C-alpha cells in the first residue's frame, strides 16, 4: 500500500496530515506548503505567469498544472482542494476569476473577468443537518480548446464546454455546450452553431 493510500485509510492520520497542510477551517495551505512543497510538485510551463495578487489555494495531494505561456491574472482564486486544476497552454485566466476543481481548461482559452467555474456542490437534502455538515459533491468541469468565456459567466459542476465555443457575458451554464456553439442567458442556451458546410455561424 502506498503512503498516500495508508494516510487515506487511517482517519486519525488523515486528519493530522490535513491539519499540517491547512489550518483548521481554512482552504489556504500553510506558508511552508506554499514555499517548500508546491513549487516542487506542481507543473508550471515555460513562460507561464501567476500574478502576485492571486490567491492560490493549491495543495500537494491534488494536481495543479499551468501550461506554457498561460497566465492567471490578479485577484483570482484557484482551489484544488477537492480536485485537480489543469490549465493548458496559451490560456488566459482573467482578473477576479474563481476556479474550484476538479477542472480542466484546454489550450488557447480566453476567460474574461469575474468568472466562476466550480466543480463543487454541497449536499442539502437532509433537513436534520446544517448544509456545511453534509457531504461535498464534485463533478468534473471541462473547458475544451479555443473557447472564449465572457465576463461574469458561471459554469457549474459536471459541465463540458465544447471546443471553440463562446459563452456570453453573464451566462449561467448548467448543462454541457456542444463544440462550435454560442451560448447565452440564465440558464444558458445555444443560439448559434458553426456550419462547416456553409462555413458560417448559423442561428438555431
């Protein structure tokens, strides 16, 4: 059994290790983890940038990857506490974005400002327990290559945004969007698709 599996299978040991990595009741890792562990575990491509005012709630027990020439702008929050956060090459995570894993963002993706992508949900159905005491649910979010996500959009858990799609400003995406589509509204709906025969964007 690996060390990781041994820790996971022992609740007391798991709790201790978690406390050593993250202060109780917080999501941000301890400074020693940020300085002495994460730089040697997580992958950063050449030319990639994480701006100084970004909050990196990134822990060593899940993956974080930032591809070459990709940038995470100021005032973002990146959290891999409940799942990997993988960002491809030549992608831009604009100012004030929140990304909570498990999330995979492809290559050449443009994300504008104040976007929330969260693969995490809280269970709520047991009315005898406060919501914070109920299980956390996760479902992978995928933003495929060449997409543009406009300002103030929200992408919820379990959603895939297909290749070269556009999500309009303020859209709330609760269902997957097919490739080569334009989606708007709350909940988001597809209003255009690219027609490869006519080589034009067509209203649907």
